[in-house]
C-alpha cells in the first residue's frame, strides 16, 4: 500500500494550517502575534486554543496530554494526565483548560539540577513554547515546553536555546539596520541535524549486558572484515533495513518532521537520516522526537537502534552533523554570498563575526559537544579533532587574504579588495570540496558543525553557537553605530577581525599529527576529553558572556558544571560495574570452561593406546599452547577485574563535593584499567571456541542483518 505523503505529512501536528482552520480569526491572530513577538498569551485566548487543541487531539485518538520537555538528562520527559473530568452523575467529560495548556507542574527534584533543587524542594514548572507545534504521539497530546525550578532557574536544555535565539536576533537586527535593511523584523537560526545510527538484531543485543546497560560494547574482538573495503557506504540498502526506513519516514512525516535523506554510512550496520533544515528550536525538538521514534520503530522490526557515539571498537562511530545558518523573516540567508557588492559586504561582516566568535570561544564550542561517549570519537581519525577550527575553502580564504592585505584578487576579476561596497566583486559560492576533517566547515550558505555526538541533544551546541555569534555581532554593532563614516569603519573592522582571528582558519587535514602541532603553535586549545572541557564553564569570560546575554545566570552556569561532571562520572561508573559483572559471571567462567575442555582433551589423547607400531601418545601441542595462553590471559584479566573493583571502592574516599576530582579519577584511573581489561578479554575471545564464548561476536552483530 502506497503512502500519500502530502496527505500524511503533519497529520499528527497541531500546526498553523490546523490552527487557522480550528480557531476563530481573532484568536488565531492573537496566537500568531504571541508566536512572532514572544508576548505573553492572554488567558482567554489560551482557553479557546486549549479547547480546539483538545478536540483535535481526541479526533486523533488522544486520551491524555503531557507537557513534553527536555531536562538535563539529554533525553525528553513526559508526565501524562488524562482529559477526563468527573461529573456529578458519575460520568466524565473530556476537558482541557488554557491554564493547563500554558503551565504544568512536574517534580523537579528527581531531575538533574546541579544543586539548584534539593530533594525536599520538589516543585518545578513547565511553560508552553507556542513557537513549537503540539503533536499527538502514541495516544497522547504532547505540548513542547520549557522546564524551570520554583525559583525560575532553567532546568532544561530548551530554555537557554530560546534565550540564545532571542539574543542573536536582537544583535543581528542591529547589524542589518546599519546596512539599511529596516524591513527585516526577525532573524532566526536554522538547524539541520544529520543523524547517524546503528541497527543490529534485537536477539543479539539481548545477549549483551554492555549494550543493554551502556549502549556500547565494552568488549569485542575485531572481525576479519570491518569497513576497510568501503563497500557499505552508500551501498544498496538491505530489504529489512529498507522496511525499517520506510516506516520511520512515515512516522516522522506524520509528526511534521522533514526526513529527507537516508543511506548506509561508512561502518557496517551503520546508517544515516538527514532532515531538511528548520527553525532552531523546532529542529531540536524534531531531532529529539526522531531519536525516540527510531528506537521504537527499530523494535517493531526486531532491530535495536544504537545511538551511542562508539558502540563498536574498530569501526567508525556515529555523529550528528549540525548544519547551522541565519535567515531573515523575509527569507534571506545571511550566510549566502550576495549578487551585489553591498550584499557581499554584509555577508563578509556576518562571516567574520562567526570567525571571531569561534576563535574567542573555542573552549565553549568544544564544551558544547563534550560527553563520555563523544570522547571515543573526537580526534580518532574518524571524526573532527577536539581542536576547534574553521574551514572556509580555498577561494573564500583567498578573498579573506586579499581583504586583510589589501591586494588584488584575481578570481573572479582582478580588483582591489576594498570594502567600500562599490568595488567588492561577486564572491564565489560553494566552489570548494567539503572538508570532512574540519569540526566547523563553511559549506556555501551554512556552517556544518561536525563534532556533535549522535546521542546528544544539539540544543547545547546551538545555544553556545547562537550566543557567541551574538556577542561578536554586538561588538561589531557597538563599533559601527558610533562610526562617522560607515564604509570606512566597515572596511577597517573586517580587515582587523580577519587579521586578529586568522589562526582559527584551517583548510587542511584535521586528522593529521602535523595539524595538532601547528594548532599548538597557533595557540589554539586542545581540550582532549570531556573532563578537560567542562571546567571552561567557570572561566570568567564565559560567565560574563552568559550573564550579559541572559542565557544563564551564575547559579545556572554552576549547576551545569556540576550536572555534566556528575553525568560523566556516573556513565563511567556504570560501564566499570558492567565490565566487572560480565567478566565475573560470563567471560571468565566461559574461559575456565574451555580450558577444562582442552585439559580433558589432552588427558583423553594421552590415554589412547595406538598399538605397537605407533607413538604411545598423540601430540597435544595445540591444546597445551592454548591452555597456557588462555590461562595467562585469564590471570591478567582477573587481576584487572580486581583492580577495577578496588578503584571503584577508592572513589568513596574522595570528597564527594569535588565533582571535578572524581571525574578526573574516572578518566585517569578507571578508564585506563577498563582498557587494559578489554585488551585481555578480546585476546581471549580470539582464542576461544565460539560455542563456549558467551557473547555475540562483532561479526555476528555487524554483518547478520
């Protein structure tokens, strides 16, 4: 049966078309004004909207509603309430008020708060985000909301994102007015997060505690074949996977998510889904929904969808490329090279603002994609390095060179690169290859932030990106608004900015050792791990940035510092406990069993009477060699298991209030021991009978579909 895509698209979304149809004209206009200006919604308007939303949701099969929010866990949260309201005659009616639409009250103490909320201070609030449409999922009306504490502090990832969009809009409008663009009323950021993931057979997943508890394999010998033949990337999609993708697309389309591209990725069993870009906060909501729908649809096809950044050692992990741009309310992409000198001057100013932002706040951009899972990818010759840099392409770099030095630019025409708007030539657009090794690459009309991890919310990365660019634009606007001669001031500002921040531009191989050495000479930061990056929250310049732009207050900043350090430590602790459990209960007993089988084989061979004309006993070289090898590896693994247990106990001796010291201990001690343990376990797997080994192998998981 063929799907009618235009008919099903957005069918489960209370979108603009539905609102225009269901709401009285004056109510619709009032709601649209709230959405466009951010003004508070009148309760009378909210009541009418709530009734229409409830009636529509019931038509779609909904019996409950929930304020759908994004706490600091990195995933979404829901508390379902039914629409039923009891009546005096024992019956019920279905009710939903404007008050219930605008505000909810879940328990705040059970979510990560970084000390903002104590256990006995349970109250928290959800507040409707009318700029992101409500939708029906699994019989529940989901209302996208922000989440804050009783004291008003942000406890979620969405509130800072909305704040950052506002500050970027404010500063971008100041710049546009300087160029005479008074008709623009709003500048939005647009985001298109490409989502990578693995699909493995559910029956194999259920036999591995590491995948169940940690979302990644803690052990696993490499199979004879990995991705070295490059035969999976863009290869023909297998029928079972294609069936999954077909249902995934249909479910996403119903929810108004612009799923566009699907293909096999580089590693076996790895795939990618890319949407069309959307307004920043909506795109982030949609990506959170996408990850949830992927997992649910996968189960229906007897798959498990793995979103961890590195579920399998030895093959590529999964990222989430964040395509980011700025667009005016009349449809002009501010990162699109223009067709006139004045448009190009405007483009160059926004471009140099971004260059300055990335250089000034390398630490925050690196921090925005820090996680225990992403540490396995960054700098591993499969993903951008932990060093932040910008790729602009050869042609655009020549333009920037010419501006900085005031020299001739031979392409597309030989002309002095003076920013006096009347002589700036038409800039090249998208004339260079993409640089897959760059963390932040200009791709014609947007920047592709390639370092985001596949499982993480991209709200954090976009909040930082919006804020640091807003700061650059603010500084530019402050300077240009005071200038007596705008063109001369613009020329000087762009030239000075390029010169001062040139070090952040790098068009070469970001995977190379040479770049790491060159980056150090340039004075660029190399924050190799999450534990190195998280303390950047507390740098004075960063606290000042967040507080001045009203993204976070200092309490909220310190809470995120605490939350992210604690999350890192908890993840490593779970992985260490899982590794111990698997070794003691599954792996070491299995190896012991195999050694016993080999020993009995030796005894059996030696007991055979071969007759007078043959040797009195058969050769047992293979069995004896294997017994010796496996016994040695088993002893070493057993030592590392005990060492790991002792290290987890010793963590209790550290000051529990010093989250950074605890995280450093996990990074330096626990992870090192886990890596040593894995080395011995993987060698044992490579030398054990597959009938005895208790875990599905990499070969089975990656190539069984």
